């Protein structure tokens, strides 16, 4: 056979193979590109949902929990689908189509979680897309005949016990703490408000405040009746921030309510012209009382991890083998400090949260298959350990997107976006310090910021410590409409609203000194001490002078305790 004939045969064989391989490679490249695009769109949509929830919870800080939570979640879900649907239009998918490919959206909040899915509603006897009822982070414990109760956990160290304890039925809520002798004292709290008068004029000022009867109450600045020299004395006035962004003054109820007088409470907490908050002390007092009850009731010394039971009274086995056995979950000590992330209590709490969420997500996604028209077998994917860590400790939005054709395969992925800055919870890392340096300038830092610690050692002073959400921008309406109407993330500035920052500036004698964020906290966040380091006093950082007569550790613990106590009260958690 001539060489030319061999060449022809070679070409006849190779060209089809090359064409097939080229088409195969091209298809896979397009599949990878499409998958990358869909991943990005899912991340963006989930981020938009979390951003909407965060903005709405901040703007709704003066609303009640019951009135706002479901609306905030519904608004966030609408934002998710609008964002995802808009980005997918180029592929021919509508917002409604996206619902068919999202078997579940998880919102895990402070004391439980919601799942948005297509579920059977018994009220209408049919399936519908909606938010299923709240599921608590709970676990049952059984020991002998005298102990059979359920513990409802939260994203922090607060628990609720319901059931038979030492032979008696109880319902008890408290903060699980380790009492190391830290003293909590009263403190002066300030917050910036933008108020409107009857003519719509704006006034921005700093006010001292306390939380009482589920409301923030502010002390009016320099308001007196009379001249202070005659029969009419100086009289301090207090007010609440109304839904119309006006001052709703507290009436003097000392005669009509002598045993529960709001005015008397406020006057009792006003000394030397300042309004003092005792929220941190109340938090610690509750914690000490609760821990003492756990000891006297036998829970602290008798209940172990092995006593955990499922709904059918079968022992529960958790993935973390280090916490199984006869470890006493609720017996606090230096080695089991509930505030520390590596404590036995915290490890067990996270396992309970994980197992509850995982079980219900598997069930919800499996049930979704029964009435799905997509023709795809939806299933719960494996969530990575570092992502479970987010879910177990922070408010998160988790969105599942599955079954979308992307060429050689179908898209199947999920996205988790967490937030430690919201009005839903106060995490260990949710506290910012406002520091006045030697030059008189104000800057806010994370408590473990090494730059701040060096400044404190050289004469700087902590002037306040607040939740990080207090540094978020607040919107108020100038038109009389609801300023808490749920944000749809319009990039254009809304001229019908005014904005301010609750903890953005320090006012002294009419002068505004704006606080700026610490550059090191932003760009070098990993090069900082953690909350565990502060609690354990690593490198003696806890002994660093922070405020007059206080060290850094005490200031941090007081701020954390007060922020959690005030959040529980204003949100109506646990019967407060």
C-alpha cells in the first residue's frame, strides 16, 4: 500500500475522532462555565437575601419581634427570588421557574429556624410554597423516673428547660454562665437618634438610655421646668422613640402606679445627672440564680450526654465522639465555660442544632420530590464542616439550587451566607469598643484588636462598648410612610428617607466627633485576639486598662452581658 493511501486512511479515522473529542471538550468547557455562572448567581442571590434581612432587622429595631420577624424573612425570600430570577433571565428562566429548582431555603435564627419550601398546608388541604412553622433547637433528656425534660437551645448560652425535673414539672429559662467573680456595675449608655418635630424638622442628638419594660427609654438633654431656685424644681424628662420618629414623653405615673411606676424606675436609675443601666448586672444575676437552680435540681450533676433521647426515647449518637459519654453538659466550670467556643456545653449545643436542622432539611427536601414537576430527584447535599460551624453559631441563610440543566450534567449546589451583625442575636464577636486616643480622636475596634490594645497601654481610653449592629446605618421616613417597609436593595438613594448611625459619633458640648472604623480590624482581622483569648486572658490582654477602674476583660464581659440582656428584653424572648 502506498504512503498516500495510508495518509488517506489515517485522515478518515482521525478526523471523526478529533471532531468528537473537540465537541466533547467544548461541551465540558461550556458546562464548567455555566456551573461557575450559576454558582455566582446563587451566591449573589443568597447574599442579597441576607443583606435584606439584616437591613430590615436593623430598621425594625423599634418594632416587636412578633410583628416583624416573619415579614423580614418573607421580604428576604422575595429578594432572593427577584435577584436569582433577574440573573437567570438570559438563560430563559423566570422568577417562578426558580422556585421549582429550589427545594428549600433555610433561615436559622437565634432560638430556632424556618424552612421555606413547598409543603402540605393542613389549613387549605393542599401544597403551597411558604414558610414552615418555627422549629426550636431542642433535645430531650431522660434519666430514671424523675428526669424527663426538653432543653431548647439558642445560638448562645441561654437555654429553656421544659418537663419533669426531680419529679416535678418545670419551665425554666436562664443564662448558663461560669461565675468567676467578675463584678457587673451600672453604666451610662448613649445612642444617637434622628428625631422629627411636628413640622418635619430633623434633629440629631446623643441621648442616655436604659431598657425597661421591653422599651428603650431615653433621658432628655437639659430639659427643666422652673428655674431650680424657687418652688418649682428642676425636673428631668424621659421619652421613647415613637414609630413616627418623634419623642413620646413618659408620663409621671408615680401616683397611679406606685408599685410599678416607670417614672420612679427612671428616677431611681438617674444619679448625678446621668441615667444608669443595670442590664449587665441583671444578666449576671439571672445567670447565677439559674446555675444555682441547676445544681439544686440535680441537672448539673446528673444529666450527661448519654441521657439525650430522640422522640421515640432511643439514645442519640452524635458525630463528635469527644462529647459522648458521661460528660456533665450543664455543670459549668473553668473547663466548661459556656462562653468559650471549645467548652463541652458549646460542643453539645452545636451538635443538637446540627442534628435538628439536618434531620428536618432531609425530610423537607425528600417530601419536595413527591409533588415536584421538574423530574429531578432532589436530595440533601453534604454540607462541609466549616459551613456547619457557621450555621451552629450565626444567623444564616442557606439556599439549595438543584436540577438545572447545564450541558453535560445538572446543577446541584447550595450557598450559605452568615451574619454576625443583626438585631437577632449577639455573638461573642459582635461587640465593638469605641476608643478615644491620646489625640482626642474616636475609633471603634474589635475587642481583640492588637492595635487598640497597644493604644490602651499608652493612654487611650474605652468610652463605650456596643453591639456591632449599632454601627449600621438606620433609615427613617420623611413622608409619613413606613420607614421599616422591607428593603428591596435599590441601589438608588431614597430621598424620602433620612439616615443616621446610632453609634457613630460622640457629642460633647455640641461638638460632633465622628468615630471611624479601625483600619487594622478591617484588613488584618485574622491578626487579632479572639473572644476566647480575652476570656482566658491569653498574654494577659484581659488585664489591659480599658475604662476607669476596669480592665479589658471586664469591659468586654459587661458589654456582652448587657447587649444580650437588652436584646432579650426588647425582642420579647423567654418571657421578658
